[in-house]
């Protein structure tokens, strides 16, 4: 008998919160390509259904439901209803690009609430479910901004660094029950949220040029990494931060010295 492919997710269910667009959409489709039945959750039900419909049209298995990442009761009910759940991927986040001296309290609360409290909600709900079940994988979405920042990114960067520490703490606390918790840290990715940046030629080129590959990432490239983290192929990974950034955080600028 051939050994089971550890990258495959056949016979398992993966819940993707934020599956309606961007990286969440990419993660849902990537998990489906590996054979998972994908529960596509999003605050925008129409968008979640569109993702699920594309997966089904491509021969995969998926369903969709409305879910607010800040509603722990609804999340508990949604996840408990899923059979053979092996992984939860959470991607929702928001950014208000403003310099620190210009930030309003309501803007600060908006970014911190969705990004950090949302991550905490996922950890508590999925963490309880998986520790009771004796295993599972949770993937949170951090960013290169957890390590490097720029003017106008301060509050967002702080939340993404906070997500890393929440993931590490959860890995320490849940590990004894066989539950793994990791964070994905994308670089610049072509999503609906980044379209305004890409439409600014100088900004678009500067970001592309900062990577070693000289281009922006695609949602499916981040999604593939998420599918890896929920699969058995990453069975000895927990408390890790997986950078999928085209080399952004690895290189010192884009000057190519002569020697």
C-alpha cells in the first residue's frame, strides 16, 4: 500500500473564516484542491457562497455560511456543527493607514478589535474544540508588518505582532492536547484591499521592487501555505511564523553591489 500523501486533506473538513475574498478565498480554494471539504465563512454571505460555488464547480466540496469573527457564540455553533474538522484558518483583518499623531480613538479601536480580538475569539473557540477532540490545526494571519513597518502602519503592525504572540502562547498552551497553532505572515498580496496601492504606479513599483522576486504575491500562493499548515505535512510545526513574502524580510534593500 502506498503511504498516505501528508499534504492531502481527503476526508477532512477545514473551516476558513474570511473565505469571501482575498487571502481567505485563496486558502479555501487551496484546501479544496488538496481534497478537503471547505466550510467557507465570511461576514459577507454572498461572497462566501461565491467562493464555495467556484470550489464546487471545479469538482471540490464546499459550503458557505455567514459568520462574524467577533461573534464567539455563533462561531462555536458553526464549528461544532462540522464533521471531521481538522483545521481552522482565520484571515479577516482591517487597516487604517494613518500616522500615529493623526489616529483617532475610534480608528484605533476598530483595527485592534477586529485584528486582535478576532484572533483571540478564534483561538478560544477553536482551541476549546480541538483540545477536547485531541488535535487540530489553527492558522492565524499575521503579516510582514509584525517585523518591519513604515509610516502609517503603526497600529496595524502592532496588531500583527500581537497575533504572533497570541499564536505562540496558544501553541504552548494547547500543544499538550495535540493542537497546533501557527501564524502566516504574507508580504504584499494582490487582493481587493490593495488595489488602491497598485493603482499608484510609484507605490506599486516600490513594493514589488522590495521583494527578491520583484513582484506582488497572489492569494493562491498564500492559500497554498495555509493548506500546508493545516495538513499533516506540517505535523511538527507549531508556534511558528511562516513568512510568505517573496523575500521581503530576508534582503537588505534592492541595491545589487558589484562584488
